C-alpha cells in the first residue's frame, strides 16, 4: 500500500501486467474513491461552471458528461475535471484527489454568480468497472439498461439495491463505467462486483495498472502532462478549449498564446534503444537538451517501452529521432502518433 | 517461499551463492515480490569491477527503477544474458534461473558480514 495524498492505496493486487491485461481483454475493478466531487447548484450554476471550465458546459444535455479544464487566468491548469450535467440547475464535477481543496477554493473564488458550490467528496465513493466485459458485469447488479447509456453519458439508478450515479466514463481507454455511491455501501458493492465479474476473470486493479492503461490511451495525469505551468494548447488538449462559448477563466491568456504560437507540445515516443523512460528524464534532440519526459514506462499491450514528453513544437511531430537520458546515457527513441492504444469499436 | 540456506543475504535484498573464490549474485524473493513484474534489467559488463555496497546495476518493474548493490567486491566474470529477453525469470525463479552475475571475489572475507537465510527471513518479517 502506498500513501497517496492521505489515502492508503494499493499499487497492485495480483500484479500490474495481469491487472492491465484483464482490463484490456475482460474486466477490471478499481476503487477510485479518492477522487473528489464538487457540486454546483442553483439557477446560476451553469453560468459559474461555464466560466470556470474551458469546455462548453452550455452545450451539455442533462445526463451528459464532459472532459474539461479548470484554468488559472494565466492559462495553466488548476486541474482537469469531468463535468456532469444532472439538471439545468445542478452540475456534478469529478476532480483529482490531490487537487480537490484547491479546486473548490478556485471555483468559489471565481463564482461571481449566485451559484451554490458544495464540496461533496465525503458523500461519494467511486468504483470504476472497466473493460470489454464491464457492461456484462455491472448489468447483473442493476435494472438500468446500461447499453442505453452512451459514452460520456450517465444516469441515476440503483446498483445492488443502493442509489448510484452510473457514468459511462473511464481512465483506461476501454469501455466501462464509473459509479458514484454512498461511501458506506462501497465495500459491499466492491464485493458484489467481483462476484458478478468472476465468470469473466475480473481482477481488482491498483494504481499501477491505472497508470499504464491511461498512458497507453494518452490520457493526461495532473502533475505529469499538465500542471499550473502548462496550458491545454501545449498539452495537445485544444479540443477541450471552446473559444467561441464566451468568456472563461484563462481565455485571454490562451488566445494570446494561440496568436503568438505555441512553443512546446506534448508528443508520444517509443524507445528504440534498450531502456525505459521515466517521468522527469531529460529529452535531447540533435545533441542538446530539448524537453522532458512527463510519463514513461512499459506498455503491456504493445510490448514496447513508451512515453510522453514535451518537445519544441517543430520537433513534436511523429517520426523524429530523439534521445532519452537514462542514468546519464542517451538512449535512442522515436516520436510516434498517439494515442498508443485505441480500442476497436 | 523458503530461503535457501546455502545463500548469504544482504539487507538490501541481494543474495550470493559462494563457491570458493567465486560467487553467483541475485536478488531475493522478497525483493521481486516488492518490485512486482520486472520488465528490464541493467547489469554490469563482464570484466567490470564491483564494490560491496555500491550500485552495480538496476532492475525495473512496470512501476519503478531500483538499484542493485553489489553484495560482495570483485570482478564480473559472467552475466545472465537470458534476462535481457526474459526479465520475468527474476520473478519466477529469483534464487535460481533469475541470477544476475557471477563475481570473482576479491575479498571473500566479506561473506561473513552477510545474513544467513534464517536471519534474512527474520529481517524481512516473513515466516
């Protein structure tokens, strides 16, 4: 068990590769109750949410979820978030564990409206059921027609007799569901899900597999690909920035950066030499330091050593030779298209 | 797993199987369990001089890099090349097929500083 922002969390249960493969081939279960929740309510909830986030919250329909950014005025990330529209006057935001207090303070400070912003992390436990057999597993425990929930949509219903928000979202690159339930019910639901998934070979999964899965799918991790010094335009997340929706926190800074031109961008790479790139390693191009690795490690699905790094924007396209400095030795790598892994639909 | 009594162990979780003035070196079952799936092994070359307690290589699991310290001083005479393509041997057979290097001991007396199987087991708290 490792201490993760005050939570005791397992890095692995049966082994990272076995857990990783279970999610890609069948189904895995993650306890992600450390994730934070913030609820914004009231007639002006949308105005507040749309201003603090980069994506177009005003285009969400009830029962839809959206990946978005919470930015400082200077354009760097406070956090990356999932915004769920529960009702016209009720938005439910899932945030990173280690950022939750900061996010809450940030949203309250930016709330020039009369929106009611509530810190709700204590009210929810979160379990993620992920993989091609996630639907069949969860369906055994609920009357909700799961196939009827589209990707990045959610519905409120019951799972094993307890109230649950069931969202077809995830952080693995596979189909799957994230369910939000009362914390007291979590141990029982965890056990029932493991039982329901037994015939498919379900595995409980820890933080280690969560990281290898999200890296293959090129999903950002706060503190690695994104932080207060990185903007969405640099992080290859322009798609969550909707300049045309009106004013939002960070908009001016992003517009200025866009006009001036982004100087660095996130790129994917594969090791061609022997070695594994890790977070923080230096990246060299043409014999000189050019960037740094944000995440790196073996890809169990591809059988290669992969990573993400920041590079000068003219060097961030696929097919270029780069060197990763591993224990003071340059090791060859090549930039590649991302995501590294995309599931077939 | 029980720890073989013909091995000597370090508190940094390496082992040595000494035979006269030569010793086979590896990492312990406890170490491989703590590391999890091992995916990469970085070892010294044949002829390299290693010094007791100093880094002689590294093993990487999916999650992290860990240094391997030389349990004894000497010169590397053989390297387990099979690990380059099959690092999982370290998980499967840490005290046998997952050996790392053979060392010609330059100071065989150092062996007396190492732990017995029983003491190592107590040290790691394993039954």
